[in-house]
């Protein structure tokens, strides 16, 4: 929107400067020219700054909208910081993998205490792991306490498994 306003003002000033130079005094023409140059520079600077937002920042924003827990956000941030490519919430049939590395067929699951502590949930996790292994995936489960304690070490485990 801001860029649109810049260009709209630029077009108006350009029209004034180009279409009616006979009634403009030289000082007014110079002022309009300087304003045009300032608008062009501001527009180019804005475009350049916008382009400087790194790809990883865009990925983090997109992933944050799909990331379901602070643990996953911590792990995603460290993976992004190290430049490791992964897929979030990768689907295998009806199963969703927290962090998938399809080229290596590695599935990484973050197990927070709240959702992975009960015996019933551990059984479901074991069934999911078995299903993924049948499909050819290697499954790595990382406890939430490990991620909180040392995210870098958790990412190093993932790198070693790749």
C-alpha cells in the first residue's frame, strides 16, 4: 500500500512537471524534480529492504503458523539457523510427521510431556512409528526436556542421522 501511494504521488508530480512546464517557475520545476527523485529513491529502498527479508524468515513465519508447540518452534528455529532443509507436518497417508527429511526418509517427532506421557499416547506413538517404518521411514523421537535443555544437541542428532 505504501509503495502504491509513492507511485501515485510520483505520477501526479510527473504529470505536473511534464504536461504544464510553461506556467511553472524554474524553482517549482526543480522542487518537483527533487521530489520525484526522492520518491524514486524511497521506492527503490523500500523494494530493496523488502527483498532483504531472507527466505528462512519467510519459512519460519510459514512454519510458525503450522507449528503446534513451542518445542517444535524451538527445533524449527535451530534447524533454520543451521540451514537444514526439512518439511513441516509432512503427510504419510493419514499420519502427519512433525519434521520430515524425505530425501533421507527420516521422521523426527517432538514429544512434549503433556501430550506424550500417558500409556495410551505412548501406544499410539508406537503404532505410528511402526506404520512409518513399514512405509520405509526411520523415526526419531526427541523428548521435550531434551529440546528445552539443549536444542543444538538435538539438531546435531538429526544431522548425524541424516
